[in-house]
C-alpha cells in the first residue's frame, strides 16, 4: 500500500490515497495532502496531442498511486465519456485578447461536475464489501447538485447536502430540490455557507457520533476538502495549456497565467498542484467578490474572517473561510505541520491568524489576488457581452474584472480565465446586466435571455422547472448532527 498522504496538521498521519478519499478528512481536523508534490514531475512532451481523458490518466496515476491504471481508466470513462455535452469536456474559447476555459459543460452546468463525476467513481473502487459511506456536503450552490448527480443511486453510499436557506440562486435551489435517486437527502439550514461548512467539519470530528455509526458506516466529504474531488481538477489546467499550444497561441514551455474566481480556494489550488507538477504557470490570479477576506490577506498577511458577511451577485463565492487555503499554507511553510496547526487553532479560537513575512512573500510569488463589487460584476457582464459577444455568469465576471486589473502590470503573458458556471445558473443577475431588466420569475428571465442572446439553455436547466419538488426540509444548524444520524438510519440500518 502506498501511504503517500499526510495531514496538513500532523506528519504522523500516513495514509494511502484510497483511505484518504474514503475518510475525506483527517482525524486531527486537517486536510490530506501529498508531501513533496514537486517530485511528481509530468513529462509535458509526452502529453502533446492527447485528449482530455488521456491527460487525466497521466495526472491521476501520479496523484493516486495505489489505484491501478485499469481502475483509473474505468473511472475516467464512467465520469467523462457520456455526461458532458462536448467531447472536449473543458473547451478553451478565445475571446478578443483572452481565453476562456469553459468548465460548465457537465450534467449540472458548473465546474464542480469535473471533480464530482470522478469522485463517486473513485469512491466505488475504495469501498470494501461491508463498507457504507454517508457523504456530507455543505454547498454554496453548485457543489450540492453536482455531488447529488455524481452519487445518485451509487451502491453503498448515501449523500446529505446542506445549503444556506435563501442563500443560493433560484435555479440552484430547484436543481437540488428536484433531485431524484434512492440515496439523496437535501436540507436548507438557517445560516450561511460558512455555518454549514463549519458544522459539517464538526460532524466529521465528532467522536461520539463515529461510535454510534459503528465500524462499517463512515462519513466522507464531497467538498474539495476531499482530495478525490480536488485531484480531478488538476487535469483541466494541463488540458487548457495544451489546447492553447494546439491553437498555436503559445509554444510548449511558454508560461501562462490562470485567472480563477474563488470561494473555498479548491479550484485555484488544483492549478497550484499542476504548477508543482511542472505546468509552466507564471501567476494564478485569484478573484474574490465583496467577501474579500483573501484580498485583505494578500495585502496584510492577516487572514481575518471577523468581517461582515455579505450576500452578493456571486453567491457561490459568499464564503469567508477558504478551507483549501490550509493546504497552500502547508506547502508554502515547507510542510511545517506544527505551524499550520497553530494557525488553524488561532483561526478557530479568534477568527484570524497572521502568517510570517517570508510565507506571505512565497504565496505572492505564485498568486495575485483582487476582488470585484456587485456593481463591477454587472458592468463587466454587460460590457463583455456588448463588446465581445460573450455571455458570462457573475463568478466568471469577477474573474474577468480582476484579470484586467492584473494585466495592467503584466499585459504580455497569455491569460486563461476559468469560467465556472453557465450564465443561465445566475439568470437574475445576468438579465439585469444584459437586458437592464429585473424579472420576478427566474424561468421567464431565462427564456427572455435566451431569446435576446440566442445562446442555448443547457438541457438540465431548461428541464428543471417541470420536475417535481422532492426535498423541502429547512432545519436549524444546531440540528445538523441529529439530521445526519436520522438519514444514516433511514438509508443504512434498514438494509443491514
């Protein structure tokens, strides 16, 4: 067994990739990481001319050493061969003088599909005969539906999704509420995403609950805190780069920038993994909305979540605790787990921590960070549509605005903007920006936007209005543990 994974908070933990995926979370509250990532160099020459699935095979074999090549290949085929609406999986579109990597061609029209079509396939190959896993997920909107679609009807698993009541778009809410499947549970909680995520982490670390579940039933995560969700996202950075090479926009070996809208820091961290593994990247341009905890961190070295929580036009990024940032701190502190443990304890106790000047400098070598206000989001959507005939969702617009800020200091490096969702998922903001109209009814807004732009509505979003609503729970966050226990009883104990 290759025990390649350790915890961000303790080097004593050594665990295989399969175990790390099954657990999702380390017992000490840390996240699983692969030490010395930069030793896993990928031969770029060998990737020339490969398609998405072939690139995925190379990347996943490196990062998941205890999966056989055949297991990885079967997982890739099941994840990507039939559920995306384009053979390219993540097509790169050139718009004016920048490039958009469209990550929303999967079954729920959000970038989360790339990790969440793959994670259940990996999980299936991890579970032993008598294992049963309850997947717990906190969502700010997109992860929930993508996780539900991935795990729906998968043997030996059930999934429970928590989302902030009145904190997601109408379309996102409907996507979740209409989910079918014999093993899916969804509930809104009275609170915001950070409340949902913090409570899910507490549930994972609840030893009394673990005892109640017994040895055959475990909990795991479908958020990007699970490395099985994060690792598949490394693939599209390599794939995007090679699409640029193929389009003769760059030569192999030339550096590029990636701009990534971020909330939980998972998407951009996957890019950092790709860079460690040899992808020629100059800078990752991290884009936040008005909940700009990360931008403030880049300016001061102080991570402080004790600032007012705002509901913005880009709700999937309404997050103040970027979980995956912990993994970056692990790598940037030269894998000093004691240091990470100290910072995370401070964050838990006081809501803030400060990193040393050398660590902040090391982070800035790879990352630039900025943010966009709601007003800037709407102006961006409108301007890019009018000038470039390209329609973007609010999160992609955040990325665009911050990318343009950064380009004032670096106009020459080719830049790839990650587009994280279909504009139809956030139709309220997009119609306001493009049509200068507000609709009470999101379904009508979607149809009006389609008529105006002639851009097809993704099938899953067009159909969501006609599906029966199957889930309508709303609970207090204090009751989340009991809710999980009840759902475990419903799904597993009847079958034992």
